[in-house]
């Protein structure tokens, strides 16, 4: 069991989150969730260390937070011992927000904030250091990225889920790209898988075009989740014209205009 825990991670918190049984055991579903959250926390550590050493109090925002597992783990490891900084969790289901708020009160996690709202409609703090979205489904990931990019959040981390929008756009696309292209998208299953890949390529290019340095990697082993792609981004500049040209060329050749592109379009 100990090998599954991060340094300074308590079994008490994991029991409170019901990721461990009262006896300290893991079932298969809990192990999957714990591995995903802990691996993401490990990959976020450089960003959290960077914002934690700055002049401003760090603010982490987790959107589509569900049971707020990620928020609680981040608070315990990076905020509990600090005198400043906050963790915001945004979730559209009120019963999950209320449960998480109650847990935070019981645990004494006084600088955790909870809001019941969709990602697009939520009220965000003026300053955000890190924005995360773990398995925000379909265009909810685009909503998260649009918020982060438009607000100039320094660090973004998203694990996309169920990318269905672009597959439907490909089906309706009028792009004249020849028989090879038609072969790629003629079968619904192939179109869905190709659309999923294309979605994340577009997301990475959008981030780069807006001045982010992007890393795309896997979150955990494929045995734990088929939706396993992690996009990490760090703000390094204002814009990247080369990335914008590549994005424009890709959108033009495929004939799609997905949610993230539409959300960030001027006017």
C-alpha cells in the first residue's frame, strides 16, 4: 500500500475520501483513481513548486472537479503547511459540491473553495496560478482551456475525455482532400478515433499559438484508463505565429472549427 502513496501523503485523508477502506485497503476502482490523481500531482509538482515560490499567493483551480479528489490531495501536499494560497473546485453537480465542502470542513482544509457551476458559467478568482481539468468530458475540456488561455493562467493541465465533437464535424466537413482522407473517416469507429486524436492536436496547437510551451504525454498505464492523454502547458510568451500558421493550415485542410477555436475567436 505504501508504494502507492506520495511523499507526505496521509492514509487519513485517503480514508476520508473513501479511496481507502477503514482498514487501509484499496479495491481495484480506488487503485485506478488514486494512481491517476497521484501521477497527475507528481507531474504538476514543478508547476506547483514554481508558483509556490513566487511573490503572489498560489491559487489552483480544478474544474469539473467531481468528488474533488485532486483538490484535496493538492491541498494536503502543497497548501496545508502554508499560510496562504487557495484551492478552488468547480463542479456542476450540487450534491458533489456539498459533499466536498463538508469533507473540507471536517478535515480543517480552510482554504478550499467550492462552487456549483458549469465550467463556462463559473465565477473565477481574479488571479489563477494553475488550472486543471481531469477527465472533463468532450467540449468541457475546451471550456477549461478557453478559460485558462483567455485569463493567461500560467500553468494548465488537462486530461481530455470522450472527444466526440470533432468526429461529428468531420462527418459534415466539406473539405475536398481526396480519397485517402475519405478512407480515414468513412467508418464511424475510425472517424471517432481519428477525431479524438485531431481534437488534441488542435488543442496543443491552440495553446502554442497563444504563447504556451506544451508537453503531451500519457497520464498512467493504459490498464487504468483508455482516456489517458495529458496536455501540460506553461505560459512562456504572448503568441507564436508559426504555431498559428500550422493551426490555420490544419483547420483549413480538415474543414473543422471545434469548440476551443470558436471560443477564442475575436469578437
